[in-house]
C-alpha cells in the first residue's frame, strides 16, 4: 500500500510529511479561516471527512489543496 501511495505521489516520501494543523468538523456551506504562521515550503490541505455514500475521504474525490509558502 505504501509503495502505491508513493508512486502516485511522485516519489513523495511519507516520512517527510509533517502535520502542522488540523481543524474540527464544520457544517455544510460554511467557511472557516485558520490563521497560521508557516515556514517556507509546500503544504497540502486535504479533507478527510468521509463521503456518506462511498465512505471515501473527500480528498480522494478532489477536496484538497496544495500550496507553497515562499
Ligand atoms: Cu470535505
């Protein structure tokens, strides 16, 4: 499983992933702002809430963002 994930991520070493923040669940159609002070680097913001029909985390359905702090 880990090998498949690494290949899909383009040789991303999962050991390099460091959690920096998390959030509580929120209601549908709401917005949450999370003030963070981040060091330069590349970050990912995935949603791990499961879809009620498929059970897949929303991230597997495209609900994530990858961004860079310079
Ligand atoms: Cu979501």
